C-alpha cells in the first residue's frame, strides 16, 4: 500500500515552504498532506502538544491502517518524535530535512544557549519578530526563487513567543520504531547530518540554502522518495 507523505513545516515559517514539493508529489500520483502548524505558538507553554495534535487532526480522516511517511523541516525535526508517538497510523519512514535532531535520550531543548542569547534582545513583550527578520538580507535573499515566493513565505510567518524557543520537547521511547533518514541542504546542518549518519540513518545531500525545497521541489521530492519508498 502506497504511503501518504506528511510534510511538516517548521513552526517558524508556514505550509507554503512545503507546498511546491507537495504539488510535485501529487502530480506524480502520491497522496500528500501538509498540516498547518501556524497556531502552535498561540497560548501558553508547552507548545509542542499543539503541534502533535495539529498533525493528528489533519490525518483524522485517513484510515488507521494506511501507512505514512513523515518529513520534517528545520526545527520541526524536534517535534517529530512527539508527532509520531501521537499517531495511530503505521509510519514506514521519517526524513529530517535540513532539520534539528531530537536528543538521543531525554527532552530536547528547542534552542541551544547561544541561539537564546541571540533571540532574547529581539523579543518585545515576549514576542519575537518573524523568522526572516532575524537575519541580514544577504542571508535571506538567496533562499528564495523570486519576489513572489518570498512574499508568500514572509506574509505567512507567525511571530512566535520567545517561550517557544525556551521549551524542552520530550522524546518518547520507541518513537524511532521505523527507518529514519536525513536530507541535508545547507552547510550549517552538516554536523547534524553527521550525527544522523552516526545513528545509522541513511543520509543524502542536495546542496542549497535552508529553504531549498522551494527552490528545487522536484529534486527534493525525488530525494524524499528515494530515502523512504525506494523510488529512484
């Protein structure tokens, strides 16, 4: 039975960062879901249960026996164990796409101390600017194919509370009861890809910037298929 591909975006951005890949996979005959995590940062901490519930709710109409493939981008990688543990469906593969990895044991801090030190001065009444406003223009511009895609991604971004990055996300035992793999895009995640390789996971490299899935959705889709369903 062909799995449904569930593309999980970082809560720092929005579903449009996965939509081009979803469109290509759909055109190839795959069923795809892109759950929205745009409201994960609403309300009080902890925030991770809302992410797990958003994915679970999006898949509520899928028969429980239908297998899933999960693909998590950026800091959604830290949410993937909680998401997987909250699902009733069999998961046949998970791909971490230029993503942070959950701790091998114990809860995972969303942000390391150096990132929190960078973020805290930006917060106004506990709320951060949009993710693309954290960085210099020279860092952000190369991530986009053009002005239209940039406007779409930027307009969709939530302004997350600083507390989102201060939380620790549990890593339930047995979450990795299926093959996991890693797709590397950008140089800042090379050490993370090495960690994935040391865990015994399959890894692949598609060189690009951190949002490379919107620049090369065809190549990204192909890598996801090769890592999970074996389609070359």
